[in-house]
C-alpha cells in the first residue's frame, strides 16, 4: 500500500492503481485472479472479422499502403482494387489449438481480417505493385494525373 506522500510509479499511473494486489493479474500461486477474468478473445471462436491496421501516405506520383501481416503466407493475401478503393483481406491461422480458458491474455488476432481504404484520388490499377517481405505488405498505387495534357498527332490515311 502506498503512503499518502509517496508518488505513484509510472506503472501505477499507467495501470491506474496504487494497490499492491492490483499490480499483478495473478495471485501468489500463479493462478489468474477472478477479478481479472474479463478477456478480449478474438479469432476463430469469434464470428467477427478483424480490422487490418495500415499506414497510408502519398508521394507526388503514387499512394503507398503498408501493413504488417506477420504469420500470413503470401498466397493467403487477397488484394482487390478499383480506381478509388482498395481492399486487403487475409487469414491468420492459429498454429495450435488452445482452449479459451487457458489464456491469461489473448491480444493477437487469429482468423480473417481485412481493410477497405477509400483512396483520395484515382489510381492506375494496371500499374499497381504489391510486395510482401518479412511480414510487411507494401502496395504502390500510381496516381492518375487528370491535369496532364498530351498532344495527339493526327495521322494521314
């Protein structure tokens, strides 16, 4: 228990507690405490589809999307695009069967997840490139330059 004049540690401020018993989700025997039984469990046992986290930025010539897809095989990634939207979908299979009651924490997402991104401008779908290396998916979407004007020569027949 903290004395009134003691400052809370970073961990205590982060966790919102100054009670010694609340610092660990486990009792002295290593068993999980009853009050910490609330778990967020997603994946195959859940009917929900997870959301893929992404970084999206642009350069003068292209829109770039990056996403971490650790634990997913390249062949399991499905990317579909229109001129103004892209959808990335994949499935991460759990490597072993673990009962929900055996988890202390389950924060990783197992199962199907996806992300649809509305693009801020039209892209050239045919010139789009996707690379997957070390669990990082990088998609490069060339922008269509609607302002570009080209002269067309008329041919004689």
